[in-house]
C-alpha cells in the first residue's frame, strides 16, 4: 500500500458522452480534468492495466457504429481502436442469403461491451472482456484478438437466462490473486459463477441469495446480481450487491449471507472493497423503486465484516438531492487510508481521500457517469 511517495493519481471516468481522465496528487484533494476522448459515445468501463503503466482500455459503445475496444498507451492522451470480438454463435448471428436460401452464418458485433479486466501479473498479455448478451471473452495478446470462453458462453442452462433491465450483460469479472485459473463472473438476471480451470467449466454460486421477483425466490440461478467485489486481503471473501439485497460470502461464493437488512431497503448497484481496509466494503444504498438515494441526500454505507456492523459515512445534511449510481460507479485506490471515488448518473464525482471521513466533489459537471476506476498511484 502506498503511504504518500507517489506523484499522480488518475480517476478514469466512463460516461454517457465519453471518457475523462481526472488527474491529482497523492493528497487527493485537488483535481484537474485532463484528457477527454470518445465524445458522444457511451463508455461503460475504463480501466488501467497495472502491468503496463500508461495503458488504458475503454469499452466504447455507439448506437450507430456498434461497440469498440479502444486502448491508450499514454494515459489517455490518444486512443486507438483494437480488436473487438464478434458474437460467437446461435441466434445472435445473422445469415447471408443466396438463391438456394440461407448460406453460412455470419457473426455480428456484440450489443454492448460492459467490463474489461486485466489478467494476473503472471499472464502479462491476458485480458478479459464481458459483453451483452451474457458473453465472456479472453485475449492472450493484449487485445489484438479475442477468443470466446465457451464454458460460460455455451453453458447448458443458457437457454433459460433472461436479460435484466440494463440488458443481458456480463458485468463482473474477478481473478483470484492467488490462483489465476480461478475466475468469477457476474451476469445480470442470472447470478454468479466460479471456474477453477480458466473458464473451461463453471458452477453457479448463488446459494443464500434470494430472488424475490421470481415464483421460486431461492433458485440455483436467476438472481439479479448487480456487482461483486473481492476482499483482496482475504480473497475467499466477497461482497455482493444484488437486486434482492447486500450479501457477504466467506467461502469463495459457495454460500452467501444477507447483511443489508438493518439498512431497510438494501437495494443498490455499486460495491467496492479497498486493499487498505480489509474486512470492509462500501455500498451506495438506493431506493429500490426510484433507483435514487432515497433519504434525499448522497449516502455511502460502510460494512465492517469483523464487527458485523454498518456505519453511515455522510450526514443527511451533506449533499442534498436524489442521486443515482450505476454498477461500475464506485472505486477505491491503493493508498492507506483508502480513497473512495463515486460517480453519479447526474454527473457528480464524489471523492473521499480518507476512507470516508471527509468528502468533496470534483469541480466539473460530467455527463451521466457509467463507471469510475483508479489508475495509480504512479510516478508520471
């Protein structure tokens, strides 16, 4: 963990109208909006590759031109489109026609790109990509090409999967930091899955998570998971924000325990867990019907897993209003104390440099924010 000798921290913002790189120092109190790119495009996720300082990846979606994977090799000052995978099979294909009738199927672009995840340090050229409709891809050459991970893409239960309100998105990809063959994914309106063999086979991991909107509220799959965060100090522990509540697992997602009931309505989309605060997770609670912060002010809830207790980080007088936060809208950094960064659907970017003790907004009105991540600290 960094104690203050770094020079530059970058907040990477994906928005309804482009990508923004926000730069600041290790004090994390003064920020400058730096490079801006992908104007007019929906950018669902922007992420830095810590194995290759300066490399950023963006999941860029355009209603007319389709999705693109874009990469910057200079902290966002310039970008270049790299390979974008195609839908690999089935009813997601369209068909060429000939005089004899349909010819061979032709893959078409994906509906949307949702999440890009750099692989482990032991695999410096591996990337993972989650997409709509419920698809997972891997690149072994830093995005020059992509291969479908058919263990999940052709899962035997796939015909029974349905899209959520935001689409059939595969939005969460986690790699166990101790064992790179162990992967986890989260799929909207389907649930979470774990693979122990680099994606060849997958098992559902939703036991204990309720699906109150289904006739059977305790199915094997069908839960609408919104986001999952790993506790990097204890990679067997995960924190989950679901349509049906907030949960924790201590056994690699084999079982989940609901923890959000004391908050009343424990609906939301975003969750994060910083390395500098083991056993703690941060949630933004929303009104389950309106999808905004129900009490009439911006709020963040801290879960202390060791004490099994909640703490509200902001008073009702702070930042009045109704705010929406999407599933990729929260991030934490590597400092101690941890920085917490939250973007809203109305374009505010909230920053806490001290694990939630104080908060401020970056002095810039962004478009509606889809995602927030952090690059750094770095020396450049």
